[in-house]
C-alpha cells in the first residue's frame, strides 16, 4: 500500500505554527515511506480573503521546503459530489431530510472504535454521537461529510491531525462505512502549547511562518524544532537536517502528550544550524534575508560580512544592529582623553590596511603606552561602530576601510577637520 497523506487547512486566516507542525508530521511520514503528501484547501467560497490565505499557506510550505504532490485541490470542487452522495444515503435509508437539511442516521447501539497510531485503542459509544448534518439547507456540505468524502476521492491512507479532531473521527468512520469505503489509519498528534500551557491557536499566541521568517529564523532549523514538538528520534539527539528527519521519522515515536513551543530552544537550534553551514551557503541565506527585509545594503558587502557574524548571531534579525556601522553613519560619543588620537596615529601608519597589519599596529601602540587591550580597543570600537558590541574589531576596521575608519576616529576624538 502506497502511503498518501494530506494537509487540509481551512483558509479562515493565516497558517499558524501549530498547524504547520502537524503538516510536517504528515510530510515526514510520506517522504519516509516514499509516499505522497497532498495539499487540500477546505474552502467553501471564493472570497478574496480565502484567496490570500490560500496563497500564504502555499508560500509558507514552500519556504519550509514542504513540497506537495500534484495540484492543490479545493473542497469547493467536491461540493456537487457530496450532494450526490448525500441523496444516495437518503435513498438507502442511511440519512434523512430534516428542515431542508440532510442528516446522517447514526446507530444508537454499540461503539465506534479505531486503533489510533498515537492514542491507542479509542472506543466511543454510539449513543453519544448525534445524527450529524451532511448537507445544510442551502446545499453546502458540512466539514464532517466533505472531509471523509474527499479522503476517499484522494485515496488517503493515513489521517494525521490534532487531538481536537478525536470527536470527529467516529462520525467520519460511520460515514465512510455507510459509503462502503475503506477506512484510513487515524492518528491524533499532540497539541502544540504556548509557554503558558495553553494550546497555540489563531486566537491564542500562535504566530505564522511569515513572522518566523521575518525575525530571521533559518527554515531547516525551524523544521528541526517543529519536528521535536511531539516526536523524538531518541533521548539525546536534537540537531538534525531535513534529510535526517525524513530518514528517521516513525509514527511510533510520536508522543500523545502536548508539546511546548520553546523559543529559547529554537534560538539554540537555529544558531547551531547557521554555524554549521558552509560559509557560501550562510552568505547566500544572509543576503536573501537582508533583501527580503528591505535593506538597501550592497549585497557584495553583506556577503563580505558573513565570516564576521556567522559564529556570533543566533538568527538573522540580530545582524543589522551588529553591522549597521558598515552601511550607515554612526553617532559615536566624543572621547577627548587622547587615546583615540594615539590610535588614529597608529592606524594611519598601518600599510597595507589588512586585519593582520591593523591588529599588529594597535597592539604595538597599546603595549608602548602601557594600556591593557580593553582600555585601548574599546574606545576605538565605540568610535568606529557606535557600539560596545560588534564583530571582530580588526576585521571591522578592514571592511570599513582606512579612510572611513580614520575619519570616524578623528571625529570621535574631536580632531576632525
């Protein structure tokens, strides 16, 4: 049996990170099994808001690298088939009309049960399940009817979704049996909670993929973190590439307990991924992010700064303040204690103006004057970068260039002409 799973978001708003985690589990399972991952939009109208949300869903998945198989499908396209099947169920005595709507005739006795790949055996007394509406009075199918009908059409083998759908599963199982359709394997994966212990949702604390992208997280690192929210490879392995996640993913290792979205852990994982990148790949990702955020900074210069920041920042949003002095003028306080004037003189004699010669000139000057490195270098750093925190001082001076470096030092020392 070839595995076929689906992500079926409702375009009622932007795709939040909890739903993305569930989509990731489906994608990892499909790719691990050599199966297919389908994208189905559960829309019932064609409003502009629906179109925009649909575009955002697809762009979010693309950025994360969660490719889908075949064209995107829409619930709207299956409405006529749902109407036909609803009337067939009425003719078979398995459904009935009720004030213009059509209701499914749920059995009153016995239980509806399934072996959930995450929760284990689940049994629901049929007497607790109401006769659910299949078609509303305006002819539109309900979610609990359209969704299983589309699962049949798409030959879905496994339905992996959040625990809020547990109550829907017995209803959908009964509908599928009434349609003489094969049942998929069901698995209800754990919720993703915020740090306050409440479930992430569009109304509570959930952020979109767009926001993580804007803040400067690296897509494979975000995927790594999301995979660990309710799943683990073993008790110690945290940092994994996407290929490793695909190779190692197994449904049996999904937990039934809620997972907590931990930003500190995400920052740690993101930093580990960024530092492990080959320099060229890191520079490519950095240049792309800077451009996406609208900075009008020279891409060549951005690429030149990559070696200075790769080991120092955990996410790209930290980059602008770290290197702004290379692209924009700085407002450094004046320091009239003579140290900067001496440093300026030492650097003016440095030829060629390379990091090695810069370091040698500054250290020789500091030693002559009996200054500790911090006493000598910190005023220079502040004068040149406008901050006590920056990339390596010698590398920063080299990138800034001799003329601009000396001009800033003279201005800060009060000796600018």
